[in-house]
């Protein structure tokens, strides 16, 4: 029986929902369903009755739940004990990240870390900054890397690199090299969804330039920087987006950037952790590595 099956089972049991379990585990609902079907096949019994859009644990699930919790707890303790005893850096590292650090920054650092510690494996769970911060504060993730500080919760934020946001347009729109912020009200605009670190920064910078976001003609709110980029390329509207995310498109001329008069849109990324929470050895070593990288 795979440990992953048990972890998914526990998430479904405690949330009472395949969808909520998928959100908690930063995976897809079909993946959760597949794990449950495989576990039920292994055990030879049904664990949840599917009642339309709701589910109900069977008596077998009620028997399994406390035993699954005990198994997972003991397994985590055993891994940590062995790692500390041998001073070995090994195990699964699940790192939460918002779109830009998750897609463009962390993979490079994960590869460099794995060169030194080949017995670690990485999973980068990408979601918006608010969701990652919530997962860290609720102890569902040990650490995350996000694009904005989120108010509320007792968390530690450590600066981890910088990024620049730029106004991007499809090349055929032929925007001038520089534009006044107030002129943006004459264009269709694309924004990120609520909870996005990039979205929070964009709204802050536009307000700073005297343009409340409510005055924009928002054509769409999209759930990722990739979706924003593709929508701009398709001509759906303008967007303020990470230069890192559109580096290739700027180089090839598919997209162009326009300076907003008097506005420098630089923002920081942050490592977010829970203060005083003890981490497994391999997480602590990776966190120390990230912080050292941020200082150099």
C-alpha cells in the first residue's frame, strides 16, 4: 500500500470532499479520485459512498482513518529520526510557490540543491500567494515562496530576489515607448485573480500612479501569469506582468513593453515560514540554502 494513497485518503476523510482534498494537497481532483480507486482496489472495499456531489465515509473508512493517521505519523517520525541519526539530507520536499517563483525561480534552485543532495525529491505546488500563505499558516506546507506579503497570520517573511513588472502588449498594437497611467483607461486590460501576489502589486502600483484599478476596462481576470501572457498574445488586452514570465516573447518581438511615466514597478519575492515551527532536517537544510542564496 503506497503512502501517498493513505495521505490522500486522510485528506478526503478530513475535508469530506474530493475537490477540497485536491486543493489541500495542491493536486487535481482526478488524481485524488485515482488514488482512492487504487486504495479501494488494494483493500477490497469501498471507503466512500458517492452521493451525488457529496461523499460519506463507509464503516471501513472509519476503521481505517485512525490507523492511517498513526501509520503516517510513525513514518514521518521514522524518516526524521533516521535523517538526523545519519546526518543525511533525504526525503520529499513539497514547496509551495506562487506562479513566477514556482515556474521560473525554484526549479533552478531545486536542480542545484539536488546536485549536492541527490536523495531529495521535489514537488513544487503552485497556487496564488494567498493560498500558499494560508497553507503555511495552517501547517499544511512547511515553507513557500510568494510574490507578496499577505496581511494576517503570524508568519516570517524573508526577501528572496526581485522582479520587475512591465506593461505588455501584442506587437501589432504598436503602443508608444512610454505612456501616462491615465491613458490606460482607453485600453482593454487583463488582471490576475483575487489572491494573486502579482495582482496585489499591480493594483498597488497603479494606485500609486493615480489610477485606481476600478477605473480600468477589465476585460478578464485570469488565474495565472501564463494565462495572462497567452491572452495578451491573442490580443485580448494589455497587462502588467512579470518581465521574467515574458522574457522569450520580448526577445522574439511577439510582445512589446511600454514604460508607464514616473512608475518603477519592482517587487520582491519572499520565503514564508511559520515562526518557531520545527522542520524536518531536509526542509531545514533547503530553507538555509534558500536564505543563503537570497543574501548572495
